[in-house]
C-alpha cells in the first residue's frame, strides 16, 4: 500500500461507526471497509455466527503476524506468567459481569428482546402493505404514492432491525471500557473510548426512535405495543446520558469533523 493510499484513510473511523457500510459516505476512506467490503451480509451482521467466525479468523491471522514479528525482534510473547494470565482472565470476567448487571445493559437487552418479538410477528406490517396495494388496485392511490409509502415502511423496518442488537453491544463495550478505565486517556489529553462507543449507541437509539415513531403512524392499531418499545428506548437514552455525560461531545474521526 502506497503512502498516498494510506493518507486517504481516516485513522480510527471504523472504531466509532455503526458498521452500516451501505449507508456510509466514508467507505472510500475507511481501511476496514477495504478489508471487509467483500464480505457477505451474514458476515457483517454482529448478531450472526458468520460474523464471529470471520472475526475469529481475522484475529487468528493477526496473532500469526504478531508472533512472526516477535520472533524477528527476539521478543518473548510468553513472558507473562500463568498467575498473571489467570488474574487477567478473572478481572475480565468480573468486569463483563459488572457491565451485564448495569441497568443500561439490562434495559437495552430487554429492548432487543421485546422489539425482536414484535418484528417477528410482522402481520400488522404485511396487512398495512396489502391495504396500500388494495387501494392502488381500486384506484384510490397512485403508483408513485404506493411505491413511496411501501419503500418508507421497508426503510423504517431496516433501520430498526439494523440497530436492534447493535445498541446493546455498543453499550456493553462502553460500560466495560469505563469499568477498566485507569485514567490514562484523560491524563494525556485523549478522549475516552467509552464515550465514543456510547455516542454511537446513543445515535443508534435516536434513529431507532424516529423509525418506530414512523411505524406507529403507519400502523396505529399497534400503538400500545410500540409505545412500550419506545419507552424502553427513551429510558435507555436517559440512562446513557447520565452514565456517559460527555459522550455527545466526543468527536468521531470523519463523522463529526469539519
């Protein structure tokens, strides 16, 4: 890779994105996209086994490169003691459990579960689309109007499903980062990674709220259930802003820069 090619990339832009490459304006400046752009939708879906299988394969390849470099420079990667390794594992397990027990992690998990159940039972959405088609067949609705409205339903559905599990995953990363924070970033003038992860999750919540509110207008008969789902998102948002008060100020490389 030439220096010119390296310079076009925005360093770290992929650390604070929503992984929705199809809707991103920065794919031509993202090194991660160059490495993953040919992956299947399944391999890009964090809730799918194929994603984690591919991630594991990439990690395995990186470890091999690391060992090769270590051998070149005569560095012993096994210098860490068994006790140190076990202590690290215990701490990581404890931190993850603490993050899982946090109210923010619990409510975003509950949201994914409740919203997922609603989406699985999409009879109301299908019924609404059938109603629109019926109106077109009777001459009540124009083709352009039909295409616009059904496309809108599909778009809202896609937004909701994309962020369904992503919100919880990003907040788990943010919470674990905050638990493990030793103060180094702040002391050295760097923004906190936990705030960056939280900001992406907050944006995902807000986009999901907009999509759910639009769905509710389309199928008002599901208003009660959708309001319950929106309530979970609103509570998640309040908890997130209380736990990560500096998150919205975080400048994400590329996305929040002029």
